[in-house]
C-alpha cells in the first residue's frame, strides 16, 4: 500500500546482501503519470554507515510509477537551485512501498546532471567491483546496466521526467516547507 499525499515516509536504501545504506525521512507530495513524488526539505539529515549528509537545499525525489520492472530500476532526485547537482538518479532494484517505507537496493551506478548541464554516469568502477565481490546475479547486472542506459539517455535528452516537470513539485514543497 502506498501512503497518501502529505504523509511522512521513510526512504530505506540498502546495498546488495542487505547491507545498510542511506536512510532519511521525506513527505509524499503526490503522484502523477511519472510516479510518486517525495519532498525532502532543506536540512533533512540522511545517514548511512560511516556518513551523514544534511540536504543543503530542498529536493524532490521521484519513485517510478507502474510499468515493466525493467524500466523501474531507479530513484531520481531533483535539487532546487543552488544544490550540488541538478539531477541525481540512483540505479536500484525496482523500488517498493512497504507501508510508509520505501525500499530499494542501491546498485552503485548513478546518472548525474551537474549544474553546468553535463550528464555522466558515476561509480561504474564501484559497480564493476561490487558485482564480483558481492556476487550480483547476472539478471541483476543486466537489469542495472539496461536501466542505467535508459536513464542516461532520458536525462541527456531532457525527456520526461527529466524535462523540468520536477519544478512544479519543488514549488509545492516550498509552499509547505517555507
């Protein structure tokens, strides 16, 4: 069951094998044809083993909507003006809601659009190392690579939802947060 708009939610990311990764609180802003939009206010504390990050600006997260599993292996974050990047997409297992908790396994690869507009794939070396060290199954490796390719092309070409649609969700977050 997906929580309703306005509900507090917990984002729980793990690494392969159930190893803990980033966790933080957010608010479900609503849903549209792209999926569920999460509001992450400036000052949100995000923790993982060995690291703490405090969000310097508002940001909205996008959980992909219904569709084929091979097209849902990611979680996107869109940063407000002044953020460290414009868009940051974690390549993951398809995210699932468990009550008010959103869960996904981070598969190392990230697609990033920096503040200059340059788009790149980050952590390919980490993915190559971890797929061997932690024994990612071949179908998981194929799905992550395919998802990364699809997301990279969409971000680079500024296709929905990477075409500016997140701005209205950032506006909504500012309305409730500021």
